[in-house]
């Protein structure tokens, strides 16, 4: 009997003991009151979904990179409207990708600066790997030597001549040399009569600088230049300079993008470094037919080195008309409508100028 009683007590004790390791339901109750509508799936406090990456309404995200409206994204790189992307490179309309914004093809670089009439400033050839070799300030005592070198190397260049610097138009050699430049296939352009900075001159003074030289060039070669190089490369963007030159029929004011530095008495090694740095862009080089301290030997040596280097780099030598794709000369002259000096009172009158025989 005692054994039965002890066995019964043991059985009753066993059934009365809670063997579960979980918290009692009346203690936890899965915290329905605190967890809100999505109780079982929503956390609170630590490891709780909240703010960023928080669930909201029907298992949807909101805020940054969160779901919104029927499993759709919004904002940058988020779903929007029936599983479709919008914004940059995102889906749009029936799971179709938006076309990326098409960039317009790059346009060729415009001539440097503004323009006056038909005049524009240029500092390089329009085509890559073309190179226009230019010489300023002639005619000079060294001009014939340079012309001989160019003939020897089968080179054509462009000469921007002046009327009164190292040689005056009154000197018979002036016309002879200019005529030789033209007859041997080089282009002759204007560098003004007295080599003055045009930005310091009035409209009438600019006209005088240009027309005095035009007359001398026309008498030598029978043509009026359409190209000019402003002394010191100045005048780009100067309305008075550009509109006055344009009214006189000039189409191009030409500077450079390769400077030999001869005018600053740079040695030949400096010039070689400049030309060796040319990397295929259309190029216009600046040289002079005379400068302070120059000799025939130094000018010939520099020009020869430039030619050899540029040819070795694959450049094609061209005259300025080919460099720019423009006519080097024109057949128009200005005729006044009245006695006023206003630029607006000039008209072009077409005439034909016959080439004089050498």
C-alpha cells in the first residue's frame, strides 16, 4: 500500500510540473499589444523594423529604398507603377526600359572668338595632322634664304608681310620678294603696314594700316589678301578691330598654336621641344623672318628643324587657304556711298583683278 501511495504522488507531481522551455503564454502573449497590426512579422525595440528598411502597410516599403504601393518602387532607382522603372535607366511602361538620353554628336570646334562681318579668328587648322608654317614681319634681308630653303624642301608656307618694318614698300626689293613668295606657291597675307597693335587704334587708323598695305600687295601680285595676322595676336573679341577688318573684306584673323619663341630669342632647343609636342591636332606655327639678334644661320637652322620634326610626326604641310578651307584672296574692293567714314556706309563691288605676270 505504501508503494502505491508513493507511486501515485510521484505521478501527480510529474503531471503538475510545466516542462516547456518557452515563456508562459500569459506572460509573453507574443506581445500583440505592442507589435501592432503586423504583430507576428513586426519587431519592436532591438532588431525591430523601423524607419529605414521598415515594413509598412501590406508588406510594402516606404522611405529610402523601401517598398511603396503594391510592391512598387519609387524615387531614384525604385519601382514605380506596376513593377515598372522610371528615372535614369529605369523601367517604364509595360516593363520596358526608358531610352537613355542621347547625346548630340560633338560639333567641330568653332573658330576662336567672335566675328565682325565675315571675319573670324583662327588659331589652328581645321583638319587634324595638317600644319601651316607661317612667317611674320617680312620682307627682310633673310627672306630669300628662307624661300630657297622652302624650295629645297618642297615646302609651301604662308607669309604675313608688313609695309614698314625691316623693309619699306618704297624699296624695290619689297615688291620683288613679295612677288617671289606668291609666284613660288606661298600665300601672302597682311600683318598691317606699321606693325601696330590694332586694339590701340581708332577705326580710321585701323583702316589706314590695312589699306596702305593692301595697295602695296595688290601692286606686287595683283590680288588683295583676305587673311591677316594682327600684330601681337591681339584684337580677338575687340568689336572695333573685328568689325573694321570685316568691313574691309577680311575673312580670317590668324594667330597660332605652336610658337617657336624666336621673337623672344629662345634657342633652337626650345623650338624643337615645342614642335615635338605637337600631337596630331591641326597646327599653325609662328616664325619670323627677322628679330632682334637673329642671323641668317639661326633663322635657317630653326626653320629646317621645324620642317624635319613636323614631317617626322606625320604632318602634312599646307598653306593657309587649305588649312582653313577659305580663299586666301578676294576679288572685292570697298566703295564709299558717302563722304562719311562710318563702317556701315561701305558696300562691296565685285571686280575682277587680273594676275600680273612676274
